[in-house]
């Protein structure tokens, strides 16, 4: 997780219809989905997001539909990690399975602002401001989740496990 | 030692870990799995593994229900690809255009049984709890993982018990119970939990109405929902299930996260919205909101009893000018039964547009997409902004009776008042 990245901040209960509206689900091409990432919550996001950017969100992120396209859209748009107070369960699983880093922190949300740049430090397991004056720690990632994330998602993990 | 909840029992059996309890992470083998249009994504991930076919195709079903018949050329191409995949793998339980909604067919076609572990790549897989099965929604890639290995990691959920006593008053239905529960719990009040329904209300409650409760539990964040199998379920399967009775319900001394008690005899017709399911309240708080579209259907409320409830309101009445009523039967069987019983004729005479069995306009891709500034009252499950079309449309959720009454008035209306009005 090296480098400095812009924070995009959203509130509580951002549902998957806001992350990728149902009307775009006909086309499974990740590039098409990325053009509409977060469209329901912020029409400016898809055009403004850069590779490596961080989503900082509140409670229950990704609630609603099981659509995996929500994760595909964010990942393809360049989002490197999510930092949330909590996730809806299917969204969390989908992120792990597609290798999108889903981090949990109760304190980061109040500490960082939209548009601010920050660093994700995997040694410290924290998000840190550029001037290093602000630091919010992540909750440890459970072992059964980490082993999948470390391989970049469920399919790479299974390829290794099944010797494919 | 404390007893076990039904959720703990089912996941203990499915994982082979005899004493699995809430909070444990287990590797479980599902008894049945299914996917819908997202089979396209399941197969795309599965193909990365280079395996010949899924681990056990007799446990796999595929449904085309979400954008069915195809709404665009792209969907048609995806449908074609899915049919190829189904043929290649020899998946016999394939339900093509016109058959109906996955959650409905699982029970109607008796594809699943009580106490089974059922996983579907759809968030409303909780509906399977209506016959006492542990149904949970997952994503497409982990469905591919199950296709490959026949197993999946799951956290054993804590159980929130919802004890429902009494009998519903005239004009109220299980949907109203679900919306009042959403008001009480909030849209994330059952996060990661199993919601287990119990109580005297359930004794005379149909499987269709139980499906409404379990379906709507997903809107409160539940991982799964359960109505333990009873005589109603046994008769649905025309025999007592072979499972031991104790395997089908929670122990009396099981550990519940909490127990909520509701007296359903106090529940009025209820409306929820816009935007959030827990913005639910008695219909009289919503009267006089103009409605452009009314929808009776979806996996929540698209069964015969729902169409009958709407027909009782609509008989010898007509949908108001400026309002449209869309009716989406949840399956071919529902549509056939509605035709044979005369219910379909009543709906048509009242001005309803009946669409093919499937998810219909619920997810905003076709058959009743909302325009900017429009308002819809719907018997479906989600009123998220933008869900059914324009971000500037408003969605209210209610029972089929309240939806039908609102269609007659052209504004949100109390079904009890419409029923007593002279025709």
C-alpha cells in the first residue's frame, strides 16, 4: 500500500444501487462499470478518481444487492482500498474475493477529510496523514480473510490451492 | 452446556464440526446453490480455474429472472452465454425466460428442503428460510469457488428471535409485519445475524407469507432468516421430512442474541419510504402522496395470495387516471393459477399491465422504469434512491393490498378505506 493517495469520503449506508446503479448491469465489461462507479452517490467521482485513491466511508458500506459489479467498478476505477466503520456482509465478502482491500477503522472517519491525501502504512496497519500528525489504526484482518486477500482474491487463492 | 440455535445446528451439520457456535468460522458444504443472470460472472471467474465442470451439477440451479426476457442486446448475449454454460456443464435445473423468480421457484419446485444450507448469488436468498432452510446470499466469485470446491467459509451467525403473537387485523398482511419490524430494528439492526421467527402468528401463516418475512429480513441486514419447519411445511412436502424433528428447530435453552416480541393484532397497513426501509409507519402518515406507478410483484410479494389481495381491492374498480398498475407474477405457476381462478381477469379489467414472470421493474432495468419526479408504490423490498430508475424518483414500499388501493385512488391510500367505499 505505498504512496500518497487522495481520500474520497462518503457517509453511512452507501448501498450498491448507489455504487453501481442497476441500469448499468447489462454490460459486464469492467471498464464500462468503472465509468459509472459511485454515480448514485457522487456523479463527479468516476471522472475524478485516480489509481490508488482511498474510499473513506461510514457504517454499513455496500448494503443492499449482492451485485459483485459494485466491487468490480470501484476496483477498475482505481480504488486501492476502502476504510470503513463497517461493511455490509456480502459487499465485504465480494471485496475479499476480488482482492480489494477492505479495512476497518472506527477512528479514521472523523480524523480525515474528503480530498485530503494520506498514506496507507501496512507495517503500522494504519492510515497516516502526509505530515504524519494524524494516524488511525485498522482492526486486524481475520486470518481466514487475510489468506485470500494476500493472494489477490479467491480465484488466485484457489488456483494455488488446487494446483491449477 | 447451552442448547443450539437452528442456525448453529444447520451449520454444524454442513461443516462436520459438531459443536459449531455463533461466531465460529466454519468451512461448510452447501446442499444447494443457485445463481441468476450473474451466472455470467460466476462462469467468468470459474473459467480462471480451468476446471472441467462444477463439483456436483445436481446441486446447482440457474435462473434467468432479473432481466428476462432480455431488455437489451447485451443482456440477450449474456443470456445466450449462460445457456451455453448450462448445456456444457449439464445443469438440468435451468429456468429460462418466463419460468419465474429464483427465490420463488426454489420453494415452489421443491428444489430445497428444511434444514438445508442453501446459497445463492442474490441478497434475497434469505427467502429460503420460509421452509426452514438456511439461505444466505453470496457474490458471484464465491459461487465460482463453490462450483470448484463444493465448499465455502461462513461465520456462524448469532440468532435474533422475533416472536410474533396474535392475529393480523383486516387490511394488514405479513408485509406490514415486516415493515413494522424494519421500523423497530432499523435497516442494519439484524446485521450479520440470523433472524428466527417464532410465535402463534405463524401457526396459520402460509408459506407465501413466511417468504415475505424471510425475504424482508435481508433489508435489515440479516445473513439469513428462518421459520422453523412445522406442519404447514411438512404438508407442503407431502410428508414429514426425514430429518429428526430436533434438527429442524432451535433448542429451548439455545443462546439468542435478543428476543423481540410483537403483537401483530396491533399492526396497521404500513408504508415505508422514500429511500430507506426503516422510514416505515402506519399508512395514514402517507395519505395523499400522488402515485404515478403501482407495482404488485417481485420475490417479496408476487405470489397468488398477493395477486388475490390486490384483486379483492380492484374488483369492479379501476386504476385511477394518471396512474399505471404493473403486476408481475413471481412464476409461471402463479400466472397460470391467476388465470384459472379469474384473478388475472379482475386485474386486467381494472387496468393492470401484467408482465412476464420475473423480477420486473424492482431493480430498475425494464418493464416499468421510473422517470424523473415520478413516484412509485411497490410491493417489492427496496426503496433505495435510484433503485427503479431515475435518481429523482421516489419509491414507497407496502403490501399488495395497499399498492392496489393506492392505484385505485392515484395516491397512497388505506386498503381498508377503499374496501368499504361503494363501488
